[in-house]
C-alpha cells in the first residue's frame, strides 16, 4: 500500500510503500521501494472478481517471489 504525506492541497508526495501481503514498509530513501510490484485491474464481464469491480495491491519483491516464484518464467537479462 502506498503511503503519502500531504505536501499541498493538490499534490501528494510518496514517502513509503507497504507490502499488502507481509506488511513490510520501505521508505523512499531505500532502493527496496523500486522493487515493489503494483497490481491494478478491473474485473471484466463474467469475471470471478465482479464485472467492473476494481482491485489493486502492492507487493514487495520477497512476497512476489514467494507467491509466484515457481511459476514465473525467466526471460533473461535486458
């Protein structure tokens, strides 16, 4: 989950990321914040998630590997 602090009434500044799986919090001063995966989608017609329902989740690299590590396909270095 992204955490913000109010900078102005119309601008929010990102100050930290919180993993929605394990609760880990990383500040913007940490390189770990760049390894979070943000998922955002809307369920389509007939979806098990509900037609038009929107979902999102922020996952740290450790939880992502734990949840999907065995099924991810390695495509090589860029």
